């Protein structure tokens, strides 16, 4: 699949504000600074569609992008170590969970994981929660071009840790925004789901 048009639709703070749920939608989420915006820009072929920042917690809304007039990418706020108050963090977590549970056209969540570091409790807990809530998701390991990637040892460690409580692991992708690694695989995955949605 090739993307020809990618347009920012708007930023929303609740599910009720989001565009009509008449097109397939894919949400991207992960710990702060995991590389969400970079992955979205890489997939769409746009250098600055989603804003890239070195400041954790930059994304604070549900940011919708319309792709080729037929499907949506949603950039969700990062969770974890953003420098915000505990009260504000709880507000973010609640509206993120409301979105994931109530957005009826949400087809899949792309759960971004930093491939350079060992399994993190917060990532594992979020994956477990999505599994318990029956929210379809895949794992996207980012930054595999970094010298700290260490030939996938952290990816293997993450899989082993999940298998302690999961019978079957979610599908996963290995990505590098800089080298565009994983782009074709993710877009093909989305294309297959879109065909099912519209059929």
C-alpha cells in the first residue's frame, strides 16, 4: 500500500469529539519519547505530519490524521515518565482508556516499545490491560537501528516475559524510522484490515 494523502483532522480530548466512526482507525501509543510521531511520519512519508519532540508528554490530545480519505491514524498521548502532575496524568489515562474502550471503529492499537531497553513493567501492564479488555493490538519495537538494540535481545526478553501470562503472543513488528524499516510490513497489515472493514 502506498499513501498519497495524509491530512491532520484535529485534536480531541474525548471520544464524543472525534470524527464520525465510519472509517477504520489505528491508534499509536507507547511510553513518552518511544518514537510515536517519528513512526507516524515514516509510515505516511511526511516529515512533519506528527510533531516530533524530545520533551516527554508533548502529545496531550487524541490527534487524528486522515489517510487517503479512507482511514485514520490516531496519535495518542504517551504514558509513563512525562513531567506532569499526578492529577493530570490520571486525567490523561482515563480519557485514553475511554477512547480505547469506546471507539467503535478502532481496528487495532499499535503498542510501541523501545527495543533498546529491557522489558518495562508499565509496558507489560498496559499490554495485559488491553488483552484483558479484548482490545486488538500489535507490538511495534522502535529504534532497531540504534547501536543499543543489541540484536533483538530485549525483544526476546519481552516475549519471554509475556509468555509467563500469555498463551499466544500478539503479532509484532521491528521498526526504524530513520531507515524506514518495517514500513511496508505495517502498511500491508493495515491494508488487509481495511479490506475486511469495507467488505
